[in-house]
């Protein structure tokens, strides 16, 4: 379990990230849903489906999160570029390399596409 201080620092960093990409959403509602959607997978909930993520964020239904993914107007390429700039500013070093490897993630199911124990 992470220390409470570390969790608070991560939360502040996420707030900085939301400021950096929030302008890509024209309305406040999708901006808030984006924030809740990004924070959801970091929350201590066993299953990470839209109902549980919405409940964790304090929403009565997952409609807002689902609208963000399926119907809200935003440009993923622009957000990717903003995110890349944010990460480069925070972690970047002229001689550095960032490697992300999630191959060690333990799968729980057997019926979803690409899931194998």
C-alpha cells in the first residue's frame, strides 16, 4: 500500500495534468468526467467497469463516463500530444528513455479478448 503522502502528491500531479489537457474539452461536464475517468483506475475498487468507476467518482450512473468515451467531442491526438509534453516536462532528461511494460499484469478472466492466465 502506498503512503498517504505519496497518494496526496499523485493527486496534486493529476490536478496539474488535468489543467494541462482540460482545455481540450469544450464544456465543463466532459472535463469533469475525464478527470473522474482517469482517477478511476487508480482507485481501490476490485472491478474497473463503468458502473464501479462511476460509483467511485460519486456518479449515480455511468452515463457521463460513457458519453465521454462514445459521444463527447474531443481530439485524442491533441490530448496525446499534450500528455506527451507533460510527461516529457516532468520526467524528461536529454539522455533518458521511458519504457513501459505491462506484460506482468495478472489477468483474472478467461473469456475476454486477449485474456489468458
